């Protein structure tokens, strides 16, 4: 009788394991199916959430296919924004940039976020202060699967001027979004930056079919 009970328990455990694996495969397949049809161009920010005097100054553009894949992504797009008449590049102020990376599935994107984006994007040899949350900041993405935001003071290219740079990286299913900007009163405030990050969340939620909070 004990032998029969053990055999039944072993069969039950095997069935549960097979069911879990099947569910995982189905979930992964659904995630891949949901993201494969999405046009990357549609995921890129436009200028609407930026301060009134800002404009798009680069892109949106896709990395040419003949180049080595950017951060192991299957597809990479970027777009740049800057205030009208912007001439701050010589001072190390580089406006704002939004990058989107597509990966094969949710697991691949989640792994890259953990091993690369959440670490490498918050390291810069020109920093003169640690990456941290600015005083008064409270925005946290409820749409992203993973999210990190921080700012640091940077002295770019040893030009003698210290500027504040902020960066937000987020994983949404099989995609990773990276947004960076100079945070200066004459360019962008914290409130304006929060509006831009909320626009990224809204756009990703719309095209991934997620419910917004």
C-alpha cells in the first residue's frame, strides 16, 4: 500500500511539474507574440511632453542592421531632444535622449536590465557626486516590470562646469527604455522631467496592451 501511495505521489508531482513548464512556455510565447508585431517607431517619444521651447533635434532613427547589435538587442532606436537654439554641446550639456531596445522575449530583457542597464547606465567617470534620487522626487513607474531612476552631478570632459544629469531605465516585457537628460533650471525642471517619464509609461502601456494605473 505504501508503495502504491509513493507511486501516486510521484505521478502527481510529475504532472504538476509538467503543468508548470507548460504554463511557463505559454506565458513566454504570449509575451513574444504580444511584442513581435509592435513597430518600434511607435514607441519613441515625441516632443509633446517636453517644455514648450524644446524640439526634436535627432531622429527617431534605427541603428543600421550591418552594425554590431547595440547591447545585444535585436533592434535599437534612438531620438534626441534639445531646447530651440541649443548650443550647449561645447559646455558638455547634451540635451535629452530616449533609447528603446527590443529583445527576443521578456526573460532576455529582464536579464539585460539586471546585468547591464541598472548598473552600467549609472556609472560615469566624470561624476563628482553619487547617483541618487534628487530631493523631492517621488515618481515611480507602475507600468514597468523593472525601473530605476537617479541623478548625479557630472563635470563633463573636465570643462570646469558641473551639470546635473538624470537617467531613467525601465523594462517593459521584451523592451527596455533608457531616457537621460540634463537637469538645469533653464533647460528642464524635476516637474517637467516627471511629465516626460509619465509619457514614456503611457506610450509603452498603450502599445503593450497594459492597463495604466
